[in-house]
């Protein structure tokens, strides 16, 4: 295996060190966009969201100077290069309206309870010829292969049909097993090498195979999600739902996957930025943009209602993460975690990331192989509906539950109240 030229490595390293404040495939943040949020949040509320949802390890505070009236965000921890300043609202009466447009169903208790809402569906992964590259494909012995992207698309189509019946307008980030991005892995070798240097070149001998692996990851994890984020920005939905099927431990050899006993359930909302991610200015920008949009209550409320429905249907226990600082448990909702996933970070507006049953769990695998079907079938000795139908119905019923119980404008929920927010 041919090792990349050390002269090339040295030249690229020098250039990357001069451009190291942005993560791969990022552009300079548009800090002016955040000026619309001046005086839209109190200091108390800002600090609560920062410390309990968005930067629980307090990594962001290394770049912040906060006074009672305002904050300044810096690029460097020595606080010599300012990026953005924000003025707080000092009294509840002076909170300016949040520029993030919020729409509500016209009649959530009527026959078309979601009319007036635009909901975006984001079926996870690309699929097709890219399914193996994404590592979202597996096959057990002579059984039909399982491709997650196909399952996500199938479930999203069922969700769409149900949402339309309830009056929602439905839009999509993509509807085919094709990438949204026009970038391909072979165009990303320089960025892959930058990533290796950022991680610490001593940890990875930058041979071609390692560069190729990371170029592939940049393609389907970064370029693809950024392209979808641009669609979300153009579509301006009131809610985006990212649909995925989860998986358990494959075992020591991923080429010979094993089945685990039972699925577990998890939903992710926006948050959980880690200190090592915030060394990049674009990640600082994303944290500020998401925090100032103030979608936390809506994302948590919707995710909680959906998880209640999924728990009821699938009897899944909550996912348990130990010693993993990338996920922040929401004590109000045991199935919900804040996590800095690309979709949560880059999609504007409330975004839910729903991880469905395990593709490789004994309680789901045979049902997944059965595909979608009408009514019920006997599978493993029980009469059951299509797993995709049950997944879709749980999501839609959770959305209905949330909007039907919403009793006051969300803008009021966005104002800081010690009785609600005292941790």
C-alpha cells in the first residue's frame, strides 16, 4: 500500500494549519445572520440552555465573555479575536419576538388536526449503489439483504400518507436512493487528509486506504447532509423528522453480522456540542444559531410524545449510553438525548432524529424481511402489522398528541421562567 508523499503531507499540513478554524467542507459562518436575535433571550435562559443542553461539558464557555447585559463570542480561548456579540433582554416585557417563524395547526382538535403545518421528511442515508459504502447494508447467510435507506424511504412514504390525511403539507429532503449532493468521494481527498491532521497525524498513518475511508465518510456524512440542509433552508418547514432504523452490536466481524436479542429506542434532539468540536468556528456558529432559534421545548415535547407511542407499540426499553459524553440525557424524557448530529446541527427549525427498531434484533429482523403489507401476518408465532406501518403510525400519532395538547403559543414558552427552568 503506497504511503502518501511526506513532501505533500508537509505542504498540506502548513496550509491546513492556516485554515484550521473551520471543520472540513465548511465555509466562513455568516455571523450577521445572528444579529436578528438581539434582545430575544434573557441571560438566564441563554445560560440554562448553554449549560444543560448545548454545551454541558462547558466547552463553549472557554470562548465566551458574558456580562449581565451581553455576551461576546471569540474564536480563540485567549479571547483576542471576537466573532459575534449578543445583547440580552433584561426584563420579560422587553423580549423581542424571535425571528424564527412559528406556525401552528389551524384546528388541532378538528378533523384535519395538522392543517397549516409544513412537515419535512428526511429518510436517512443514501442507499442504492452507496449502501455498502455507507455501511448501512448487511446480509445474514442466504436471507434477503437489509438496506437501511430502503427501510427509511418505505417508512417515510407511509408517514407521508398519514400526515396528508391529517391535513399537513409534506415536503422531502430526498425521495430516491440517490445522493442530494453533487460531490463525490474522489473529490474529497485533500479534505480527508485535513481531517487526519486535525485528529492528530500520529494516530493515523495516512496511507491511501485511510484517506479513502475518510473521503467516503465526508461524502455521505458531511457533503450529503449539508446538501439536505440547504433544501430544508429553502423549504422552510415547521418541523423536520429524520427517520432511521437502528442497529445493535454486529459482533467482532461485521462481514458476519449477528442478531442481538432486543431492540432499544432512542430519539435525538439538538444539543450536546463537545469541547473538541467547538475549536472550529463553524461549530461555534451552529451552536449559537441553534440555541438562539430556541427550538428546545418543541423538539423535546415532540420527541417525548413520539417515544411514548413507540414504547407502547414496540415495548422497547430506552437506549442506555455509559461513559459517552457525546449524548446528553433528557431527564424529563428517558428515551430522548441531545446530540450534535449533522442533521440536528445544520437543519434549521425544529428537527427530530428518530432511531427505530434495530435492523439486527431478533424482535425486528423477521418483520423487516417481511416488508410492508396490509393487515396482519403471523411472524414468529404472533399476528403483527407491518413493522414499517407501526413505526410510521407511532411517529404520526406522537406528532398529533403533541399539537393536540398544546395550549399556549410557543413564543410564551420561549420566555425564561424560574418556575419552569430552575435546574
